């Protein structure tokens, strides 16, 4: 989750530095309005639910996300 925040920050900084502070503030307002829109919020909710279902399938009913992280570090897939 940190990478998208970092990328967004860099993009915002570069655009703001090139266009000036007023334009930067305009871009930030537009981004916040976009992120807060009902359509984006709905899509994010659907996406989050789908990721939750996938994680549940991957970890199994008695598994934990630690086993998935460990398996991904080892280059393996967690199977049950």
C-alpha cells in the first residue's frame, strides 16, 4: 500500500513544482474529489471484497496470512 502513495506523492510534487502552487492545489482538489466519488468508493469496496475472498481461499478457513507471506518469500504457493 505504500508504493501507490509514494507514486502519487511524486507525481503530485512534480506536477505542482512545474505548474506552481496554485495549480498543485487545483490538482490535489481534483484528486480528492475523484477519490471521494461514489463510483470510485463503490469500485474500491468491490475490489476489497474480491481480494478478501481470494485471501480466504488462499489461506483456507484455518490458515493465516502469515503462511501466505512466508510462501511468497520462499517463491512457493501456499497449498492446503
